[in-house]
C-alpha cells in the first residue's frame, strides 16, 4: 500500500484496513440507503481513526482524496468537524423497523437475531452481516417480546396474543390465546417444551408444541413486566410494577419466594447461567442481584440515571448488561462494579442480550434500530464528547468562532476545531445567545432561566417566576432584555443585566409556543391560542390577531418590522401574513397538508419559508403570497431549519436522521448529511460556510460546507 511516493509497512497497512473495515460496517445502514454519500460518510469517520496523531497511517491514505474533494469546483459535501458520541465497541446498526424496537435476542448458535417492534412485526437478521433475512407479520398490535427456542427452530412473540413461528421460513405455526390483556414478556423453557408468558397480574405456562395452556400463576398485584425460566427449567422468576419479583415452582405453579427491595416497578429479570443468582432492573434506576434460593439481596448496582428497562447475564455469568436511557452498561456480576458504558443509540434502549459465546451484545431502541456491540471492547473514546440527553438547539456566536448547544446541560464549542470548551450545568431545555455574543440565556426544567457570561462562563443570575416549564427564550435586539414563554401561558420580560423581572404578559388561555421581538425591539408578538402584539416598553397589549382556526405554532416579524407571519397547527394548516401596525390580515397562504410547525422571513424579507408535519418545507413569495417551491425529500417531521445569512440556502433538520441543504432560487436539494439520530436545532454560521445541529443521542455536529457557493454575511 502506498501513500504518495512512500510504501507503508505491514503494521500500518493492517491498521488502515482494520479502520476501513470497522467504519464501513458502522456506516453500512446509511450507505445502503445513500451509496452516493460513501466519501462523505466514510471520511467523517476515518478522519479520527488515528486518534490524536495528525499524520497517522489512515490520515496519509485519505489525505490525497481529501485534497481533491476540497479543490475548487469539487462536488459539495458536509465535512464533520466534531466527533460522534459513540462508543468504540459499536460494530454495526440494523435498520428496517418503522417504530420502536422493544425486544431482541440471539439465536442459540449466535448466527441470527430476532427483534420485536411497535410496528407490529418481528424481523430476523443475519448477526454477522446485519442483513435482514425475514419479516414476520401477523400480529395486529405492537410486539413487546420475542425469544428463540433452545434448538433455534422456533420463535415465540408476545403482543395482544402469543404466536409461535418457524424461525427458518417465518411461517406462523400457532397462536396462543388466553390472556385478557396485552402480553408483556415470553420465554421458552430450557428444554423447549414449555413457554411462559406474563400479562396483567398473571403468568401462564403453555405447551410449546400444541399451544395448550397448562397453568395460570396468580399472586402478583398489577402488571407483570418480565419472566424467565431457570437454567434447569424447574423455576420461573417474574417481575411486576408493584416493586417485587416472585419465584415460582414451574411444575406445580406454586409461589416459592417474593423478593422485595426495589422502590419502584421492576421492569426486567433474568437467572444467571448456573441458576444461583437473579438480576433485576427497575424504574428506581438500579439493578439488584439476588440469591435465587433464599431470595436474599446480594448487590445493588447504581450508575444509571433513569429507568433500567432490561438486564441479562453473560453466558459465563461473570458480567451483566443493562439498558437505560440511550445507553447500555456492562457490570462485573461478582463485585457489582461498572465496567463500561456503551453509547450510540439516540433513543431509549428497551432490550439487550449477550450472544451465546458472550463476545457480542445486541440492543433494541426507541430510535427504531438495533445495534451490535463488541462485548470485550470496553475502551471508551478518551475524548467522548456531547450531551447525555437529546440536543434541542444550537447557535453560533456573532463572530462564528463558538457554538452554544442546549440539552440537559449547556455546552460551548470551538467552531473551528470542534473541541468542547466548557459545560455549564444547571441549564437545559432551550437557550439563546445575545446578539453581541456576550451573554447566554438558558431555560431549565426546574422552571427557571439562567444568564451566563459567554466569555468567562460565569453564572450571572437566575431568573425565577415561571410556575411551569419554560418553552422559549430570546434576547431583545439590543441585548438588554430577555423574553421567555412557558406552559404557564405567560410571557415574562427580564432585565438581562440584573435579572430582575420587568413584566408578566398574560392573556392567553393556552401555553405560549413562540414569541419574537420586532427588529427595533419596540414590540413583541406571541403565538398561542391566538396571536397578540405587545408594546415592549409599556407592556400594553396593542392588538389580538384572530383568523387562525386553532393553535398558532410560530410567528416572526419581517426584517423591516412592518409585517408578521404566523403558522397554524393541525386544525388550520395555513400561514397568515399580517400588517404589524394595524393587526389586519393581509394574506392567507394555503398548501400544507399538515400542521405548520415554523415560519420565518428570508434575510431580505422577499420570501417566507415554512415547515410542516407533512414532511415538507415551502418557499413563498412574501409580497404576493404565491407558493414558489415545495421542498420534498424528508421522510419524517422537519424539526428545525434556517436561512443562510445571504439567503441563498436553507438548511433543514428532521426526525428522519438527516440534515439537508436547499437552494432557495430553485428549491433544489443540494446535499444530504446522515446523522445517527433525529436531528434538531440547526443553525448557520454568520460566515456561511459552517452549520451546527444536534441529535437525540447527544451528539453535536459541527459541519463545514465544502464546495458550496456561499458568501460571508459581511464580506
């Protein structure tokens, strides 16, 4: 292998090939959908393969092509300047389900995986290649649980009923009816002759061949969430919403033990391979390990910060894997120490399991995917950055040198290097940067706002007064005031310097969804059940704009402050243009087939862009109200979008895991970037050649727009 004029030694060749293979597998699910993006998606991973080294073997191999791809007139692409929040243990991602994946399991030989989804189907996958082999259809409701038989020839699934399937052909063999409420969990006995299932307050044991109900076990109070046979098939453990587990005699149906100690509902349970221990997962954020014979608690495993939905022992009984939030954790089953945290999912992880050889882990998530992990590769990225919760918004500083991202914390990033500069705790939800870049405001889940110095990162003040969650906050154009809206149906105005509350504007009967200052800062418009315009100096209500037939989701002033555009919700689906002085409706723009989620004028005021639940954006002539273009290509809701400072491009972020850039002159799609999760909160840099956004997994994407003809705002 050569790099330029030099021949690479064998050790470096091996490193390069391993890096290409690993990153190709990690990107396969994206490349199958968009093979034309192979350079973009692969380079954005491979550029980090050498670690801190800037001139490592992988860098030397990809450098010539990078030079060609960044030369004048090269095809446009997104260059990622920040690392993904993703563990080194990730092997590949399996996509195909159209709803959350609730359960997953390896086949006994480890060659296949079965998954159960909220889309009413099960899927069988090749565990090595990630290829989808079969889809099992027949359930009429979400499928909550699935398992292979010990010989791997059958699959049992739980939904409104239980079904048994042929694991090779996918044919439905038997339907087991008898539960009177949805079935939450199911499992084969170790000899494959019986099945146990759980539902509201009851367990049932079935003959796996005939489908005949053998017995019903009662004694739980409330919904039973999970069940498992002991390795010898003689006992069953079950977990319920009322904080307890129960151990049963599987032959006689007699209750043997009740395990108490969790303080909230128990979601999952499993026996160790030797049958001597039980692990349980709970809504109290912990796992517990129990002696299965005496029912005595041995260990409590703490470290998760939310409900633990799933747990399993490794085949040798030495490790435990658990799922909570968008992460998995691996634990030492003897000492209870946390060994590793696996990050990469962008939605809640509901299920996890070891492969039969213990070398891999499979997980199933709300993000519609399954992921396969190397169970022995525990090393985390030393510079793993990002939020631990979904990113709601991003903003550039006025000079384009820094980025603020808001999640359960607030983070500041260097826009050039992608380095995380600082994390500000006590912030979360939504935030904004003042126009001079000197201060940041953030809204927290505790109903307060905080003001920060953007240079020193010092907390300047805490703004208290809202009685419910804060949904939006913004600085006035001169940076001297802050406006915030909340679920308490009010808009509050604050002095940005002192933090004092200046006024509370009430009058709406529903939560305030959006607010905007006029360009001169003298007026404020609020979107809620109606639109209201207020005087920002006297706090007097100037006018109520009526005409929408339901909730108003968004509103914005034109750059000259003479007009307002507003977006109606699902019952309305229109935009309206208003005279900002008189409050008279000027135009109604129709065309969207779903509720309009957001709207704004272009920087020159000549156009309006709107986004809708119908997965489209529309560009309108702001003077005539004519629809100019419909931007189609997203396959899920568009959460955020922004004009480039020169008004020539639009960037859009969607729940379909993509960021798209569009030309406003002809409405054509210029390029697509595929993220790891639903993309929210996109923003353009004032310099035009950078964009930022975040996903639901906590990654912040700082992207350089290579090959796009974009002019700086202030050339």
